[in-house]
């Protein structure tokens, strides 16, 4: 499988928003998340403001407890906000109830988790089309074929998750996230359970889906190498954005992380 | 290890309760039945002991059949009483004149059963009281126009002191003034009957003849052997006209009857208790299997730190034993309630059980505990052995991996062998027409049921897949997910459904049998041609005077009232019943079809029509002469109270026609004029009168018919549905009671479904979280659980209905031997109802698990926080 061009550049797919290259897919403004009360009060996010631009691959990094996962959960409509605002496109998440959030996740958001992405009872293609099934939509067959072919899953479509390797399972998960053409994909440590070769392969797919499909991807990771695939890296510490890096290399990311670590220790 | 087991029991209280519920219900049934048996037996014994208290010897007059108006006397008179009183050892002789009296209530309807409507004399002592019948209000009857009633009869009938009570004994309606109400210990009255008391002279006139009695109760002095006294009294009695029985013998006979009837009742209740426990065992086994697969890692850890296989097994069994013990205790407590509830339940179906205190024997408690614990431990045995097979290395594996599904091949082979043997046996049974196949039928049924239970996991795949296709079309996402979940663990799905299957097999089997019997009766009635709308008859043939048919046909709305009089005759060679009837109207109440000759020909005097069967047996043809011998006794007539034939002993009739066999006139019939000279007693004029209503006037005619005959309480008016019910026996009642009892098994099965679903939701928490994250709404999550539940339940119901239907079809041939009218038929509306119930049960069982699943938040259930 060639890693150089998994997606054709002359995309036959609709590339919405092409006319506005700096359009924002999602935005957090003064976003705070507080757990507990009184003595057990923990501020997980402290007035975070950030934009995720369309067709950009953003990595969120930070030591554990920095709030990077919480930021992703709040932005994805999986968790509620304590204050501030989180928007996907022009939709304010804070104003949505559970049913509306569910519909938003179903229609406009794609997810890739670290593990347990797939239903063991469904085969690969059924897992890929699950969000469309849930929404009662017919999948775009040409689009589906393209994604499946690109992910190298054509021969595995009728396999159950238990018959797939870890890398294949994660590729099915990415295919599922892409299949419904969401406005934004959130990936939570997608390579956390993979060996380095499978991980690299998966990150390559994610990376190249961004320019080719004008797909917006936000990935939480603690792995500098994974982060180096992104266009932009945001560093979180203690619930605040402390730094940002564009066009990162693994070494640059690692240096920054080390800097925070030492800062954290000296604190 | 014991501590581990106990911790496990109490760790999940909700699950504990759910599992325990299956055992609780089973043991409640067992202990309830035992307690009920003891209670009912004790109550009966109390009643009978009271009844014969102080009676050393009972002397009864032997009466022949006595017609009304017969002036006769029994052999028991005051002179004989005095002679017995003079015997050494005799303390007292109480003569009484007793019989039956049917009382009409204020609405002119007869009260009580025939044999429970007693009449007797009130014998006051010097204080004006009768110790046998203590007064509850008013005074005892002292004049010919006075009557006293048992307290309950007066209340039920709506009579107050001073009212005139309508009743009949063997003929016309009598009325007397109510002067008092009394208590009695007679079991026939206390279990739902009535008692009417008269002064001695009146009772003698009504029952035993002036100056004579129907029985003497003899009291003995202390220390006198009542058997010896009985022999001495017996020697004094005129031969064949009276007999003496000792009080101890009477009490023994009654006690034996009581023991037999309560034992058979307890036995049949125990069958249901057994079914409930059997179903419960499925639930326990299933629960423990699920528990152990959830705890694999924990068990592996125990094994890794050095627990032996045996310790793992023992720990599981101890857990089961503790659960069984707790459940049995709770079940016993619930059983007390069951025992209390059974009496009104059984009484409502027509059993007349006496009242009495609840008898709780320690043995009942012991049985409940032993049965509950043993069933639970045995049910947990196989799952426990499976637990022991968990390898220690599983504790170390990084990923939670479900144990590989074991192959279903072995199971399939075993199931096929069991089921095949069962089906073969049942086909063999189906060829049997006598009851000799009953044991084979039982064994075959058990094999078929066992085979179906073993094969259920294999059957679940095609059936659930098929159902899933339809569901996936209706609910694209949740339907498909539910189907896959139901297929995920076929053993679990099947075990859960099996509990339901067993209940529905029994319910369906019984329903099909009942339906087929009713169907047979309907067809028989059609074939045998009883087309009348009402049958009017009376107790003992009394109460229907010669003019009764005329009075009934005068009622507006009546098209024809046809009297039937049957006397025993010899038709050529052997005995048979000859019916005298209104030949010209007989066709209106019975579907008569003549194969030769005609009804018109039989109208003429001294002509006879014979049934095809009778003609065939004797080689009779129309136009032949037939010699008929009147027996002058009651032989020959079946089910009919015959008139006593008098007049010429033999007669020769011309055969006017031969008709196809007919239930109304089974052997042969002649005109009323022809038979008249052979039936002289006016009161025996008619055995029954069949009434045909004018079109559209049939409903509500019963009361008019009754009042046309002076509202005599002896008169019975039965409509078509009652006649039908009489012929199909008490199948309907039995069926209804069985539904109630099998409902228990159904409840236990539902508990099993709830249990399985709750466990499944718990196991699939992560999956549900992921589904919620990618956009499955709460509503859809709930629907997914609900659909899985419905599929499990309907799967169990379909299996049960198929198996039950098959068993009823094959076993029905055995019924046919004792119930020839039986015709196999499937009650489709009922079967549809059962499927609907299974559907509703599925929805209800899923309420709680679905709500739990719906509440899961995506983040928490995926374990990311």
C-alpha cells in the first residue's frame, strides 16, 4: 500500500467550504470545566479559548491531568461545560440538551477512540456504516468504496472485529469516522494500543485525509511522534493552553514537552 | 474461600434478589401447598369429628324408591326407639326424619347443589332447644306451617324471620313461614349447602311417613364399645329394612375420604410446584453461568494465587447454598400467603373447603428449606464446574476477551437424539387408541421437552435471524443491534427462553386438548342433532307434571315444547330405552333424519321408529312388526330416571321408520299416546322437555319458562351453552385453574429474562457507551434492549407453542379412548393471544434493564474518566 497518496488530490467528493480556507470548524471561548465542589473542587479546564480551523489537523498534547481529554470531550459534545462556550460550526453546544447533543454527534462529529471502537457483533462494513444506520441515512456508496479501498479494508469487510488485528480494527474505526463525512473528527489516543508500524500507518491516513478530503481532525495524544503528524500542536497544562507549535517535528514537540515537565517540576 | 463466597453473595444485592426470586417463588409454591394440605385436612377432620360426636351407632332406614303421595312408613318408629333405649349401655336415642329440600331464593332460583339441600326435623327438648341445631335467631318450628333455615341459607336466599319460604321436596312448590335460623355442623351444609328444619310431624309427613323416622342416632354410656353395641342393635332390627353402623366406622369412612381427597388435591398442586421449581432451576443455572463468565478474571486470579479447582467449585456451591437458604426462608414466608390464598381460589372453582386455622407443621418448613437449597446447589453445579476450568493465566491477559464459544456440535447431537427419541415415541403413542399408551406418552413428552431445551441454542440462530430481518427493517439500527446481541450467546438466549418454553408448552398443550374436546362436543351436538334452545328437567323427574309441556308451549316466544318420557324396555333381545314423545314436533328440537319411513308414519298409535344402530343390531326393517317388552323397572334407560312401567307387559308395534342415530332419542321412540298406558304415575310423566324458541327469541327465555312451571325450585332450565358445558365435562374450569397456576411458572420465567438482560447490559456497558458517543439516542439504546427481550420471549413462546401443540396432537389420541367425541383442532385465537402475551412480557421484562442501559453516559461507561 502506497503511503504517499492514499487520497486522490482531484477529489471526486464534495469539498464543502473550499471557498473559505480559514473557516473555523470548531471553537472554544473561555471554556471552563470544573469537577466537584468545595475541597474536592478540581478545575480541569480554566477559561480555554481555541479555534480548530477547517481542514486542519490539530494535536492536543499535555501531561496527564492537563485537561487535554476534557477539552476534547467538551468540544465533542460528550461532556457538559461549566462555563464559557463551545461551538461546532455555528452550533453552541452549551445550549443543547442530551437528545440534541446525540444528534449532533451522530451527524456532525466523527470519533476514533483508543480501544473498544467497534461492536463485536457487527462485521467491519456494518461497523463502518453504523452511524448512518443509526441516523437512518443511506451511505454514499462511491464514497464508502473509496474510503474502504484507501484504508486497505476491501478484503476484510465481512470480518468480525475479533478476526482483525489491532491496526485493522483502528482503521475500521477511522473509516467509520470518515464515512459519514462529519464536520470534525475527534481522535482520542488512536494509536495508544498499536505497535509503532501500525500506528504510523494509521496516522498517515489521518494526516492525508485532511488536505485530500478537507477533513478537520483533532487528536489527543501524549506521543510526540504522533503529534508530529499534525499541522499544529496545542500544549495544555493545568487546564490552560500554554503553548502552540505549527508544522511540528517529533523532536520539537519532545523539546517543548521536556520544557513543561521541568517547569512543572520546578514549580 | 468461604469469605469469598459470602462476599460474592452480598456484593450485588439487586442481582441476588432477582436470582433468589426464582427460588422464592418455587419454594413458596411447595410450602404453600404443604401448609394448605395440612390446613384443609385439619379443617375437614374437625368438621367430621363434630358431626359424629356423641354418635355411637347410627341406625338408618333402608327405603326403596318412593314416589310422592305414597303412603308408607319406615321400620323405624317410636316403639323400636324405646326398645333400643332399653338396651344396656345405651344413653340416648335420637330419632330423626330427614331428606332433601330444595329452597328457592327470593329471586325464585334454586339454591345449593342437589345432594347438599338437606331437610330434617327440629326436636326441641324441655327448654325448647335442639342441641343438634343451636338457634341463631327466632325459635324452632313448632307447627305445620313453620320452617327454620340454616343461618347462611336464610342470608343467601334473602329471607328474614316472618317471610314465607318457597321450597319443594318431591313435587309441587310448598311455602312455610320462617320462624328461626340455626347453626349446624353437618359438612354438607357447612361446605355450601342448605338446611331446612320442620317440626317432627311435618318432617315425618314429608320424608319418612307419619309416625316413623329415617334414622336413629344412638348415644352410648361411657365405656361401652360402640362396635359391640352396633351388633346388638343390628340383631333387633327388622331384616333388610334398617341397618346399623358404628360411630367409629362412620368417622373412619369419612376420614378416609377426606385424606384421599386432600391428598389428591395436594398431589396435583405439587405437580405445579415441581414445574415452578424446574423453571427456577433453569434461571439459577443461567445466572450462575453468567456470573462466572463475568468473574473469569477474578477466578483466574484466585487460581493464580493458589486456589485449587476444588476450592473454586466449592466456593461457587457455597454461594449457591447461601442463596438457596435465604430464598427458601423467604419462599416459606410467601408460602404462608399462598396457603391462605388457595382456599378462596379453589372455592371459587367449585370446591367447598371448610374453614379452619392455618396449620404449619415443622416438616413443611424443613421440606421448603431442603428443596430450595438442593435445587439451587444442583442448578449451580454445572456452572461451578465450568468455573474450575478457568486457567490461572487468564488473570494475566491484557485484554478482556470473551471466552471462545464452545462448539454446539455435541449439544446438537445430544439434543437430536433426545428429541428424536421423544418424537418417535409420540408418533408411536399417536397410533394407540387406548389409555395403555399413557406411560409412553409421559416419557415421550419429557423427552421431546428435554430435546427442545437442549437444541434451543441451535434453533435460536435461524429463528432469531429470521425475526431480526423484519425488525431491522422497522428499526434499522436498534433492530439489527438487538438481533446480533440475541445471537451473541446462543446458550444464554436459549436458556432464558427455555424457562418460558416449558411454561408455554404446558399451557399450549392443555389449551389444545381443551379446545379439541370442546370442538368434539360441538361437532357431536351438531351430529346428534340437539337443536333445542333449552332443556327443562327436574330433580328426580318430580315437578314436571303432565301438563308441563302444554304450559311451556303457551309461553310467548316458544315455538315448541317437546316432552320426552323414557321407559326401560326389551326391544327384541336386549334392554334399551323407549322414548315416548310428541312425534310431530320432535323434528323442531332434534335433527331427525329418516333413512326409511317417515316421522308422519310414527304418529299413528302402535307404530315405532328405531335408530339405525338399534335396527342394525337386530336386523329390523321398516314395516316389520316388533315385539316390545316393558321391563317395569329401571333397567335399560341410560342417564334417565325411568318411569315405572305398568299395564300390559308386552306390546307389538309396527316399525314406521328408521332414523340416523340421535342423542335425543337414542334407541327408539313412539308417540305419547302409544306409551301412555305404560306410564301411569302422573309425577313421572316427563323426564325432560326440550324447548325450541321462535327465531330471535331464545335469549332470556329461561326465567319465563321457570315461572310458567310455578317457579318450582326443583325445575332446572338449561340453555344450549350449559348443555354443551355439561358434555365437555369440567375442562373449562380445570383449564382456567391451570392457567392461574402455570402463571406462576411464567412469572419465574420473566424473572429469568430480566436477570439475563440486566447481566447483558452490565457486560456491554462499554459498547453501549461507544454507541451513545457515536450518536445512538437513549431511546434507541432502550429499544435495543427491549427488542432483544422481545425476541428472547417470542422465541421461547414459539418453541413452547410448537412443542405443546405437537404433544397435544400426539397425546390427544389417548384422550380419545375415554372421550370419543375428541377432535383435534388448534385454537388459533388463543395461540395468537399467547404470542401477544409473550410480546408484552418481553416489553415488561425489559423495562428495568432498558432504563439502566439508557442511563449510561458515554464517557463514564467507556471508562475514560
